[in-house]
């Protein structure tokens, strides 16, 4: 809404009435339904820029997620490899423990069977 001018002009009210000056308002209203073409273009440009920024951020987040997935995959492979190596070491250690227990049992039985004078005959049983 726009007020264009304010003026004083003489008005005549009916026949026989005297004339007098009174303030008169000349109003011109302008009403627009929507934004102007320039405003529309600037809003479209702002929306395009915002969409491009969101696409750029989404691409960065996707690249970061892919990088993290690759790092996680490598860590999983390393952990699986380490687990297999630990299992192999545990199995070898278990075998060594069983061999040592068998040798100890044989040594104990050899010592029980023999006397001090004939221990040299049973030494091969320690193997």
C-alpha cells in the first residue's frame, strides 16, 4: 500500500452551502499478488545454492562413510588374521603341554620301576 500525496482543495457540498477548504487525501493503492521477477529469481538462486550445498555435504559424508567402512574392513581382516595366529599358537602350546605331561608321566613311572643301580636301562623310556 502506498500513499502518494496529501493536498488541500476546495470542496463544494450541495447547492447553497458555502465553500470551505478542507484537507483531502488522494490515495493510490498498489497491491501485488506475489514477489517480483527479481525477487523470484533471487529466491530460486538461493534454493539452487542451498540444494547444491546439501548435495556437496552429502557427497562428503558419503566419502567419509566409505573411508570408514574401508578402515573397518581392514581392521576386521587384521583381527581375523591375528585371531587365527593366536589359535594356532594356542594349539601348538596345548600340544607341547600334552607332550610334557606324557614325558613327566613316563619319567615318574620309570623312576618307580627301577632302582638306583639299574636306572640306566630305563633312560630311553623318557623319549
